């Protein structure tokens, strides 16, 4: 399946790494229904951003997981290729 990196440009006010960790857990609990696998996430706390690496059949499936799991849909999603 293709890999995607999604970008959350503005986390909710006051949200930090612990909140993103909880959202990631919700993604993991939801992803199977969509044939998606959320692999890793990163938080830029200083700028209020988060980034998620996801293995998904298409961007819509990745978005559907976020929407159902916690409602925090990414602002952008990019197809990416893993480097060595």
C-alpha cells in the first residue's frame, strides 16, 4: 500500500504530545475497519503541529480513520516514499 504523511497545521488550543498520543491510540483502535495502518507520529509542540505516517489504500481511507477516531482531520496529506 502507499505511504502518506499527513500534516495537522494547528492542534487544538492547549493540546500537546500526550493529547496526540491519545489520538494516535484512537487511530490504532479504528484503523482496521478501513484497511489502514498508522505507523508513526511526530509533534512540533512549539508550533502546534502534528505529523502522521500512514500506510493506506488511499488518502480518503486515512482521513476516514482520523475523522471517526477523534475528529482531528489533517489539513494536508502527501504521498511519500520511504528512504534508506
